[in-house]
């Protein structure tokens, strides 16, 4: 029996990696993921896909490795021999990249070249997807941003992603590799990490609703982002590697919304309509029913260099890949809030049960 098509995914335990693994398995792939060795499990997002090593006809395999460790990447590539590689692994939190710029550069930037160089050294010919980011546009030189827009990153994360982007282009041109960059604008889901602003908002809305938290602290409320649904975006990743010619693509919704708008929708969804009072750093979001402050600005969450406006033009992806987003901004916020309401309800039940036993 011919073997299944094999895909190797770095960052498989993250938001995008979990959705991509689901998509590839549905399409009949054998999926191999790279995970870092740790003393605690970090596989919650793919637990529903996990299969014991003793099972027959497995579709998901996990390998210990690290983008900081070239030898592990070489070994995994020799063992797996994939037809497709999706490099999603990174230190992907923009604000944290200011605190750990060297580490961010090592993993997010140099990690990509370690993977590309391993492919070159082994003389294998997989198709390679590199996860690029709208943060490379940073201080946007035109609106909307498209594949031809000049880059102006405003964070160590954006700079590291830009290095990985250009190395992918260079290896494509120098060694005739089928390597593409997906320049993805913000994409969220109920699986988003809780320290990212979108999930931080929806998680807090649920917890405040159930009395588990008093207040949400945020940074720049005026920042505008092009927010899409991660499940839609991994489909675009796959489509890029099915094309006859390797090209780079912007993936975006073509709409932009402020952090404040995100808050309004999320808190309204849980029954806490917001009234904004004050200006600048003194602006606060008040529960219109009780008058209590539920959202406040904390300067610790402001970036040293801010990205004010990101808005993508995905015309090329629509025309070449046949890709369009299917989930509107309002629906995305609903999906996330409803998920986090359930989590908050469970948390409240547990708290009440403990109190009853005390």
C-alpha cells in the first residue's frame, strides 16, 4: 500500500499547529509534529488527535526537537522524509519579544534558517511553508498592506520574522526550493493563548461575568488590527503548497477593528455593555449597569514602539489560491466569548464547590 503524504509541522502544539494538524489529517496526511521536551505537558490543543504508539494506522506522530537545535532538525528530517514542511514554531508574543529579543531572534529568525539549511544539506525536496507575519509591515508604509508593500518592523519579533522571510526567499531563489511565505495578519480562535490580547479580552469578559475577576488591564485601546479566524487561515497555508509555482501571499480579511471595538463586542456578548469615560491613559471602560470600572489601561502593556494600523489586502490569495475568509469579525468574537464563558462557568462551579466543603 502506498504511504500517505507526510507533513512535518513545527509549532504543532500551538493554535495554528493544532488546526493545521486537523486539516491535514482530514485530507489523508500522515502528520509529524516537533515538540520540545519539558517536565510538563503542553499538548492540550492536540490531545484529541493523539494516538498511542501501539495503535495501527496512526496519523499523528510527535518527535522531540527544537528550532534551536540543528542536529535534532536534521535527524527528524531524515527519519520523516516529508513531502511538506510547515514552519509555525516561534516565540510569537510581540510584547515579550522586547523582553527577550535575543531568544526571539534565535527561535523565530535563526530557527527558520536552521530548518532551511537542514533541507539543503540533506538534498531533499519537500515543499516548505514559512509562517511570516503582518508585524513585518509594522509602521505601515501604505494602507492596505499587500505583497509589494515595503516592510518596517517595529519589534524584535517583527525583525526576526523579516529575517526568516528573506531567508526563505533567498533559499527559494538560490537553491530552487519550493518555499513560500504566508504573511498572515492577526488570526484568533478559542485556542489562542491567554496572554494574547484577543483571548485576554474574551477570557476576562467571562470571568468578570461570573465574579471571578474584577477588572481587565490592557495597553493601547486604539491599535487597529485585521482579525481573522485561525481555522480559515490554516486552509490558506495548505493551499499555498499545492500550487505549481512557489509564491508569497498576504492572508487577511480586509477589515480593521480597534482593541476597543473588540472589548465592546466581547463584553456585550456576556451581558456587560461598556461605556467609555476619560481620555488617553485615563480612559476606562465602565459597566453601564453598575457603573463599576471593568477595563483599565496599564502602561506596562504598552509597547516601546507601537504598530498603529494593520489592514491586509488578500486579493492575490483570492485570485490565485481561491481562498477567502469565511468567518466575520463579529462571529469570531462570539466563538471566543462563548468558549470562555463555558470555561468561566466551570471555574465558578469549582470555586463554589470548594467553598461549600470549607
